[in-house]
């Protein structure tokens, strides 16, 4: 799912404006988003920020005692990374790959040899 949030600089300006009666928030873009390069950018509209935001796939590795996650715009890279880690790991994690909307698209349990695709 795209990562979009209110721009912290805009929020600080709004607080300043409430305290002083000024109108400095109009000088800031209201929305911020995470780009494909993992840098933060701003946009004046939420819709525009959502359209520009990176669509991130997420790989979750569950080791029973803790869970790790890695995100990327490249699904294939996450699949290869997950499979390589799974094959090399002494303690095998359960892996889950989710699409940008948060829907699980593939899994690999501790005993698996390859990804199991999740039906749509």
C-alpha cells in the first residue's frame, strides 16, 4: 500500500499559525509520501501524493520469537531474497509475501522448498 501521511512541516506550521494567528501553513505542501527510492517527498493534495507514492511489496519472516520485514517496489527481488535466506538459514522462518494493498500473495513455511502461491 502506498505510504502517504500529513507533511510534518505542514503540521508544525499549522500549530504555529494557531498560536500566532499567522497563515504560514499555506506555504507548505500538506501531504508527504514515500517514493520508490525510499526518500520522502511532498505534494499539495492527498490524491496526488497517493498517485506518486511507491507501491511497496513486503516480505515478512516469522521466527516464532520475532518477526522481521523488508519492503521493496520489486516483488521478484523479495521472492529471490526470501528464498535465498530460507535455503541458507539454520533456523528456517515462515515467510509471507504481501502485495502493496496488504494482501498475501505467496507463503513459504519452515518446511517448504519453494513459494506457495495464494489464490486470488
